[in-house]
């Protein structure tokens, strides 16, 4: 009987150790992502002239320290529409995230939006510092531009407040809600509020997302002769593969 108890105890200990090993993250992680979206919306404004865009990126995370860095690219149309010569957005970012107390976490970093050879004056290239606090599924984030904002003259110091939440409702579904406000320094006519309500579904092989996205502005328009409102309320679909 003692031998049976001993064998059971050893088996339980081994099983627990195996589960811990499966759950434990490696010190260094690298992931890649590819996706397609029916309309690339950034802070509620279409970057792809209300048309589909191809996207992809790579991320590195050092789990013991919380340090991360990554890059992401998307096809766009607004640079050429503005008289420039670029159809690509290239993002570079790095930061640190961690937990302050149970369920309360932080994320701070820097993000540069690069439009190679965009040819606009001022340049469309933009760098922002950001800080985020998250409590469970909800978060508050603020981004501060340390350069002119996407080619708007004298717009250094512009800020974006992002409030939202991602609520896991089971079976791979997550409800996504967001409200944001963009302030553009020295160009109040370009300041606006945006919002999103959507759902994300993890299908295992890919992740799909469907959202209604809109703004309260008509100051951002596409090229002639249509001058389409790039901030109009629209249904946006995306499919992403992470590996």
C-alpha cells in the first residue's frame, strides 16, 4: 500500500511539473504576423482610401524583463493622395511592459511611423512616446508626438487618448470596444474623436475580426474628384495569421 501511495505521489509531482513546463514562457520569444484588412483604419481614419490593405510584422519579447521590440508594415494610399511618392507605412517600436500589482499592468515605449522617401514637406515621418495602464480587460493609453504629426506643419506635441476594453466571452470570441480623441497642435480643425465596436474570433489557424469604426470628423478626405470622407462610419473586416 505504501508503494502505491509513493508511486501516486511521484506521478502527481511529475504531472504538475510537466504542466508548469508547458505553461512557462521561454526567456526570448519571436513571432510573425501576416494579414489582410478590408480598409486600413488608423485612429478611425482610412489610410488606404477605403480600400483593402496587406499587412505584416515581427515581434521580439524578453519575458524576464518585459522588454519588447518589433516592426510592422502596411500598404497605404494617403501619401500618394497627398502628393507624395510612398505606398508603404513602416512602423518601428520598442518598449517595456510589466505588472504593478495583481491585474494592474503598464506598457511604455516609443513608436516611429516611417514612410520611406515620402517626399512631403514637412515629412510624414512621425515619432510618438506612449504610456498605457491596463486593469484586467480595460485600458487607458496616451500617445505624445515628439515630431510633427504625419506631415502637419507645427504639430509637434499633438496627443491621442485611447480608452478601450477587450472582453473574452468564451468559445474564442472577444468583444472589442474603443473610444479615442486626437488633438492636433496648432490645427484644431484636424482634431477629432473616433470609436470602434467589434468582435474578434480565434479560429486556431487564423484570427478574424469584424468591427464598426467611425469618427465625428469630415476634415480628412480622399483625392479628387470624389473627395470621399475617410473618417466615415464603416464595417471593417480583417484576417490575421500569427506564427
